[in-house]
C-alpha cells in the first residue's frame, strides 16, 4: 500500500520550508478564525508562491463564503480545497468546476452512515474522514478505523484524526479500500502550527517500510 501524506495546519515560513524538504504530497493551510492554526494574515504569500510542484497547496475552510474561499485561493495559489463544514454537494461541484481538487471532510464516531455521502460522490475528489470531537479537526485522537470497512464507494479516502508513528502500521488492516493517504496535524506539533520535523521524518520512514 503506497500512501500519500498531507501535513496540515501550517503557517510559519521557516517551518514550512523545513517540512517541504521532507517532500509531503499535500500541505494544508487553515482559513478558519476559531482555529489556533488560522493562517490568514500570518501565512506569507511569497512562501506559497515558491512551492515545489510535488506538494499540492491545500486550503482548509469551514462553511466559508465562496467569495472568501476564492480570495484566499488567489492570494496563496491554492490548488486544492478541504471543506470541513456543512458544505453541500452543489457547493463542492461549483468549486470543483473552477479547477480545484476537492477534499470533503466528514467526522466519524462509533459508527457512520455512508449513505450520507452518496450525493457528494460525483463532486469530490477525495473523502477525508476525521475523528468526531469537540474541535473541527486537530483533536489528535483516532477513531475506530474498522468503521471504514463498510465504505461502499470508489472515491479515494484520506484518513485523518490521530494518525501517528505508533498506529500508522495498522493501516494495513484497511487493505482493499481506496485509501489514498493520511493527513497529520496536532500529533506532530511542538505548539499549534509548528511541526516537529524529526517526528515527521520518523513517520515517513515507517510509511516507506510499509511501501
């Protein structure tokens, strides 16, 4: 199982450059005022303008107006949009039609009704499953990944919520699902929005061994 990886909640210029050296497939920037990793006004557009082609710039939004999303996408050169709120299938379609890769996020608890995803299937590129918790992401807790074994669609999956060096080896249990990659954030931080590159290196080495 060859997985892609995304590191989210970035905004510090020096830390961004350090993490980019590790060659992540995606890097996420959060545009949500209630997040301790809110990037607007902190993230330097000059840094995102000088990105390697291999790393997709991903903006994370929560029930944001379309105009705001497009404004931030233009300012920071975003290529993908991670929609973390109650965005409708139609909203996803409109943004996808503008050329953005769409990650639609759903929070998973002890169970999940996968039928709620059906209307989104034609209009998203990936479903990202996160742990249901008090925060909209960044809870640092894993849900029971076995819930995903009932996933019935072909849309690729990105797994978030408490993925770390200790449990990444357990992803083999999801063999057979269209698992595209993992999304890491708070479990790899020294403080909100600052990532520990030593721990990220350990993660990528474990993923490489899983290969």
